[in-house]
């Protein structure tokens, strides 16, 4: 009886435990729902929650823009166009200098009438080296001729590898006596030379200077009429008038490559030309029987000058410069020492005096002359 009661008590305890567990399990969903509703605001539907991404903190160093600011546009097209006029001045000076050097080959520093001779010479100021002389063909007619290699520069241009040839015929009326007329006709030829011209202009970002290379050639013809007089056995004086026609052919070229040249130019092939009239005189004197002197000079006037430049310039289009007429003075002289019979050492100089583009120039040298 006692055992049955204990068994009943155990069975009753087990049934009570199962009931409590069942009651607890059935109440958990309701408790969970109650907790969820308690955390929600009134009349809101439950929805999944999310955490927003944190905002990036600003960088202390601003990142560069992928599109850089454009550089300022330079100005200076007008200055570039005006520089073409500077090229025209350089080329005019080139024509005149080539002629001055060529007249040395035609005996510009020697007397009008003298014996046959030949001279080798070299000069500086503009480098020149060559030979020239004269040969009597008849009692009245003489041939004057010479050839030289030259290079020179002035006012922004430079000429190299320039051979110059010259020849002329002189008719001297010797049968008229000690005072008589004479006439010359001749030419100066420089068929090929290397030339470099410099063009400079200003821009808002700084100056620009461009030196370009090309080829050139020079040609000149002239006629001269004069009167000479042997006033004494040691003195000869002469006065003359000369008319010249000069041509200069320059091959086309474009500006050479430089770091900064916003208004570049292209120069077409062209021919410069000018006409000249020269009125001059000279005096030759012999001192003490062994020192010869000669001084000569004259006024030169150009007319009909025309530049052959036709330039295409960025920002300006086509530019054609003009060359005005100009006057200047030309001078020359020689000091000769007769070291022995028929052998003379000469010191000589020739040049120009005047405004630009001809300007003030001097070309001097030394020569050894042989009379025969």
C-alpha cells in the first residue's frame, strides 16, 4: 500500500512536469511577438532594419581636376608680321655688300690707266680671298677680271660659301692725250651662296628669334662713264657716273623648329631687285717713288627697289614688304708699298656710310700685286 502511494506520487509528479513544460513551450511565440510589438511605434509595420554606410570623411588634400585649365593665348601676330620687313632690310643689305666686295675685283682702289697687273689678296671684316687683275687687249681696250671666295654677315643675316666672279671691259681714249674720257661695262656674279636669315618678334609671353637657312644668288650689271686726267707724272684724278642693276634670287624656306614660335612664317622663293646711280671720283698719287696712295668715294642713290619676299605668317596671312629708295656714301682707299720693281704690297679698305639697312660698314685687307 505504501509502494502504490509512492508510485502514484511519482506518476503525478511526472505528469505535472510534462504539463508545465507544454505550457511554457506554447507561451514562447506569444512572448516573442509581444516583445517585437513593444519595440515598434504605433501603427507601423515591421520591416527589416539596416545600417547606413558611414559618410567618408573629407580629404585634407583636394584632388586635382581631370581637366587642367587652358594656358593663356599669346598675342604678338602684328609684331611677327612686321618682322618680315626686317628680312627685306637684311636682303637689301646683302645685295649692296655683295656689290661692294665685287668692285674690289674690278680695281675700284686702283688708278684708271696703268700697266698690266695681277693681285692676290685677303680681307677681313667680311672674309674674302681671291685674285684679280687687268690685261691690256689693245692700246685703248683693257680687260678687268677677278674671282674670290667670301663670307660676311650684317644686321641679322650671314652669308657663307659665296664665290664671287667679276669682269669688265674698259675703253680708254689714250690717243686723246693726258685728259680724256673712258667707259666701262661689266658684271658681278655670285651664282650660289648659303644664307641664314634671323627673324625676331615680340609676344605677350616673351620674345621670339628664329634663324633659318636657305640658298641665294646675286647678279649685277653696270655701265660707267668718266673723265680722267694725268695732272702730273705722279697724279691721276678721275670723276665718273655709274648705273647699276642688281638682282638677288633667294630660295623659299619656312621657319626652323624652335621651342616657342606661335606666329611662324613661310617665305616663298623670290627675287629682290634694285637700281643704283653712283656719282664719284678718285685720286691716285705716288709719294717718294715707292709709296702709292689711292682714295675714292661717291654718293649712291637707289631707285626702283623691290623686295621679292612673299610671306605667309600665322595670324597675318600673306605679307609682302616694301623697300623704299635710299641714299648712302661709299668710300675706299689703298696704300701700296713698292718692295721691289714690279712688286707692290697693298693695304686697302672699302665700306659704306649711311642709314639702315645699308648702314656703316668697312671691309679691309692686304694684297700682293705684280705689275708686268
